[in-house]
């Protein structure tokens, strides 16, 4: 059962422009973090870098203080799937590091996650985990372009992962994406696999955070005593990829991609909506 209110918030073009500004800044934060990741850096140091950049740009980190969460980012390493809390742990060569973050500009939220391998991967399986998770995200986004119901996104992600990985990867059961806008988490739920609910109809103005989370081997998980950290209990390593996406009358706009998603959507035969930042001169 969803814990989110049922009403879906539909955004105006003007509100989507502000969300695109929020997403574009978050894209730049992720790009900065991708350059900063290296063996020896701590997850606290990465969190500090993100916090400083968001504040310097006049935005607000939306994870910090959310239901008491103590950091700007969730940084999940190796067998931690999501919601890892930054600390003094130093990253090592071959670590798999998922970084999830978001921010607010003028009251409008963005949310995106990327998974990185520190230095060289420890195995082909690790490299494939990260690649398949990222491609699963785009499979879900592509499905949204023609979907009648939100549930088609999860069906597309499930089918893609099954085709690409068989039973070598598992979904993090019980977790998924969500609506986003004037709050970070809104209706509807956007699961990464089929459920009994088809979900609401896809309509212009709908903004969704789509975020597959995959684990090597069994998908069993435990919640750590901090009540945030979700760890794969069978020891498999994990990856997480996420974009915030707007449905517009012109098509999809990937709010947290540098180019609005144009290049990746074109690779999949989908025409992206015009990026409002380009016409706004930003």
C-alpha cells in the first residue's frame, strides 16, 4: 500500500522551468562529485563538497533534516543499497559507490542518483551491475514516453533487467521511485517491477523520480540500527540510478540530465521535449 497521498500534483510549464533549473544544478553537483571520487576520500568529504556547492549556488539541500536525516547526500558503498549515511570511511579501489542527492530552488525539488566504481572495477560483474542499472533507468524513462499508466514504467524496468541479467541481479523489493515537485516525495509510487496496481494515467505536468536499485544475487535486505541504511543481507553489491523526469505536452524532459535527456532519448528513438533552459538563456 502506498504511503503517499493519492492526488498527483500536475505542474505548469513555468513550474517545470524552475524544476529544470533545480535539476540542472543537481546535475552539476553530480558531475563535481564524479570528478572528486578517488581512493582515500571519505564519504563525509564528498558530502561536504556537495553541501558547499548547493549552498554557494543559493539552493537548499532537501535530504538534510528530512525526517531527521543527518546529511546532504545518501552515499551507499558496496553491499549498502540505499540511504547510506556519510561518515569517515575512506573509499578504496574497486568500491561501488551510489550517491543520491537532491536540492530545492524557489520551493521546487530535484532528486537524482548515480553509481560510481572507484578506480578500476574488481570484476566484470561489478562493471555489468553498474551498466545494467543505468540502462534500466533509461528503459523506464523510455517507457514513460508512450505509457498510458505509470505502472508501465516498472514493467519496462523489470523486463529489461530480466533480459539483461537473468537471475544474476535482484530488485530491491519494497523500494521505488515517486512523484516529485513542491515536495521531494509525492504521489504516485513508481515501482521498478510489476505490481497489481497499474497506477494513475500519465498526463502532461506529471513529474516522476524513476530509480532502479539492483543487487547482485538474492535481493534480501536488512535495515541497520540507524533506521536509514539498507544493506543487502546476502552480501551482494548494489547499484542505484535515478533521474527526475517531467512529462510535457511536447514529450519528456529529463530534469536532472545535463541536456534534458535529449541524447539518451534520441539513442532510444524518443524525441525529447524542448529544454526550457535553452530558451530562457540559462
